[in-house]
């Protein structure tokens, strides 16, 4: 009969509720193998090897780790995917067994400690939030009910750190407790944790806010116009701030010296289609009150970005940009290819060159740039955030002009070094000026999110 090795299971060894060892159990063909090499590890890596003796019944067992060694990092009761185990006969000639096994541990009551508790903020109606953080460790096969005043707020079935949050009326006593039940076989009797009976101070009269969004249609650039109305009501004097995530703030009418109701409107502002935008009313006075927010999920928008892209992120390119590229390239190419020395000064003093390029080139370029600016402002596909798109187009066209000048010089079309070098420097300077504007915070936000506010 062929010799074979098998792995039955992996059992956990608990000491004081903590996993301190593993027992690997298996089988081997009687007479075919006397000792088995047993290896354990995590993932694909085997990190420890020990030898087990095969009993006359064909059973073998081995405890890990060896004295002074540590358990594999993945060793945890009931955790998937478990421990990697490989078993083979030390003398060879048998099949090799290998697999991943979940560690089976006996029932154990967890140790539960409270590591922190936060009270606040307050909410309208005199309510306050309480958040209690607990550490659960050393447990196996248990169920813990985290409760405030006898009502369950969370059910915990695994070791770890948990924060249990509830909202309660002030003033009044609140007691946090954890009721532990063993679900193993045989079940254990576990001690319950009772702690932190709190007498809550009365909250201030916080104003309440009712936020209502109004969502517009998608524009040609994939943005959606949104305005949000906040109706803030308080029984005592209050001061609030109404804002969004981009720093837009409603500054007027946010204070009531006697209480009552104020109506606030934020927007309309444009936001990227398909995004989720949060609008928040922050209570400045009375102190200790929580923020009230609404998240508006905007519809996705098909967008052409001036006919260039269907992405929700806008492009700098639109048809007016072709005019900018044409003007910049022609202007600097004429400059670089001029053979008249004074042409190098024509960008500053266009009429003293006495050369066709001097007066005509400067006047032509100036008129065309003005026409391009008007194009950006008046053409709907180019209009959203037109100044940022124009600056970015000018930046890329100036860089391309500098590259064109270099090519013309290499191939001998631009023959006067003083002229073409000065033209290249001017093109790079223009690119630098355009970059300062195109890469400012507002334009960067626009090109990444579509928000041009």
C-alpha cells in the first residue's frame, strides 16, 4: 500500500485567554513513515519546522512554537485564511500534504477594558452624544452586547477596539455596560463589565437646521449648479456659519440676537457632475453645539469640454485655443527667422525695426491675442473658467513655440543666433508667466474637479 501523509486540523492553545500555541494533528501510513516533518507559516512562506513521531495508530501531533520561537503573525483563533501547514515523511517515499487551516480554539471569555469616553457635542432638544471606546482581547466564541442604560447599541463577536456611540437627553444619568455571553461548547460563564455611570450636564439651547438642496442641470462642461437653503431655528440667541467643502461661506444673516428663525442660502455654485458635496451649518454660539450637514449626490454629466473629451474633468483645450496656438507659433517663427538685427527688439519697440516683421508682426500678434480673448469669453464651450483655460493654452503654445524655434535653428532655417536665441528666451518667459496663472490654486482645482468658484 502506498505511503501517504495527511493533516487533520490545527488547534489553538490558550493561556489566560490569549493564543500562545498551536497543535497540528495529522495521520501517516502505519509502517510507511515513522517521523513526519511538520512546517507552518503564513501565506506562501513556511517559517518553522519541527518533527513529529507517528504513533502505532497512525496518528501524529506536534505543538508549535518551539521554546524561544514565536507564533506566525497570522495565527489567530478562527481567522481566515488561517495557517499554512506542510507535512512530509522525513525519510521520503510518501505523499506530501499541504494546506491552509483555520485555527480552532476552545471557548474563552474576553477581557474588556474601557480606554476612553467622549461626551459631546450637544444637539437641538437638549441631547448630547456619548462615545465610549473599549478594547476587547483574549476572547473566543463569545457575544458581547454593548449597552447604554440597558439598551443595546452594538453587538461584538471578535477581539478588537470598538467605539460605541449613542445620543441621550440631558440632564440625566447614563450607564455604559457590556453583557458577555459565551457561544462555545461547552459554554462558559463570563463576567460582565459595568462602568461609567455618568450624570450629564444640561446642554445649551442649540439651534436646529433644516437643509434643502436645489440641484440644477448639467452644463456643457460637466458641472452642476447647486444652491442649498438652510432654515435655522433657535429658542435663544445664536450665531452660525453656513459653508461647503470649497470654502464658500454665507456671511450675511447668520446671527439672531433673540432666537427665532433665519433663512440662509449658499450658492448657486458649480460642482463636478457625479460628485458628492457636503454643506454644513456650524454653530458658533452657543458653544458646544454640533454641526449639522447634508450630503448632496450630484448626477453624472456627459461633457464635451469644448469638443475635446468626455471626461468629467475639464480640459484646457477648446476651439479658441487653436487660434492662440496659431498666433503664438507664427509670431515666434517669424521672429526667429528674421535676418534683420533690430527685429530682436521688435517685441518691445515694434515700429523701429524698419522691417516687415517689426510693425506688422507685433500689431498682428496683438490683434489676434485680443480676438482670442474675446473668443474665450463669448464662445460657450470655451467660457467655463475661460481665464484658466486661456492661460493653460498660452503656456503650452509658448513651450511648443520654443521647441519650434530650436528645430528651425537646427535645420538652418533660423540663421541669426542673436535673433533666434532672443525669440526662444521670449517664448520661455511667456510660458513662465502663463504657468504662474494657469497653475494657481483656483485653476488647479478647476482642472482636477471642474469647480471654477
